[in-house]
C-alpha cells in the first residue's frame, strides 16, 4: 500500500472506522470481519433508503465530531494489500464542488441523485466483498466532506468506478437507460466501460420488466474524476432521474443495479 493520495483515502477509511468498528477498511474487508462490513454497508443502504423517502432538506455542515474522530485511525498500522481493491465513488454529496455545501446532484420529485448513488454504492460494496474483493468508498454518508478533486486518488486501487444518475433540463425525458463513460484521455479504459455497460444492461434487461436498451454504446466523457484517475476508471449513469420509468427502477432495483455493475467489474478483473 502506498501513501500517494493517502489523505483522502484515510478520510474515507476513517469514516468506515468511525461508523463501524474503529478499524481501517482493509482489515475489515480482507479478514473474518467481512460480515461486519457487510452489515455496515447494509446500514448505509438502509439509511439512504429513509432519506429517499423524504423531501429534500437543508443539509447541515459536517459536525466537529467527525473531525475529532479521525485521530485514532491515523495511528493504525498500514495493512498490506493482498486482494484486488475496487474504489467506488457515490457521486455528489457534501462539499463535492463547494466547501460545506451539500450537492444532491439531480433532484426530481424530492428524490436526490446523491442518495441513490450512495445506496447503490453500499450494495455494490457488499456484493464485491462477497465476491472476494477489497472495497473502498469515497463517501459513506452525506456529511463527510468529499471534494471532487480528491475522489479518484486511490492510486493503489485496481479499478475506480463513479456512480451517477443522468438527467436533462426537461421535466420528463424519453431518454432512458444506462450510459457508461470513459475518459478521452484514457482510451485504454474503453474496454472497462464496455464491460460494465454489457453486464449492467444485461442484468437490467433480465431483471426489470420493460427495460430495454437500444443503444449499447459507451461514451467518451470529459469528466475530471475520469481524466485525472491513476487507475482504470469508468463513470456509470445508471438511468435518468427525469424519466419516470428509470426513476422507479433507480429507487427499487438498487441491488440489481449493483449486481450488474459488479458483474462488469468482475469481468474486467478476470479478463485483463
Ligand atoms: Zn451526477
């Protein structure tokens, strides 16, 4: 494990440590503590569920409690990485682009994109741990500051995936389904993006009645989070917030979405 980009990683692991057992993420995901981490991820998903059900509210600034609790984890010894590590970025959240300002992403009918992203990320993390991978998340809640410039600094990860939901300016759009992006500056990531697109669209076609994806392309996306990644990176737009069909499966089929993405990550790591 290197220390490059360590500050934020430590922050993310500390969030896990603070929320769960007071231990860094690696030790949770690479040992007999898998069940503990799974239950934590389940709690994260559940917490996000309750948020989904309420209207948008004004977010509070991060509490002092969070900052003071970062200290114990800093004294934890580094644990050597033994398994493939996948970095998951639930898009948006606190201080995403502006300090101390909560960024909900797209919002429709009181449903916040940031909440869906977090919820799918929790299920995805759990699914990947069950498959034998180590996982790190860029954020676990809506309070921990998580600036966009720090999100992809996992230099020792094997893959980085950023989760988002699409939207357009219109109230309701006919555009539907998954879009997966890779950086035009990282052409080698196109196959990675295609693996996620294939797996996720297949899983949704099989599991969501009425889902059909006519355009199974992957797209170049000039996104900071992709362009500056040090490892293979893809950004998944899991559906359209302003398409009512998509918004329904985004809220009701999170585990299925997570499984589809996990299938794509699995394929990428097993075939490269
Ligand atoms: Zn987004």
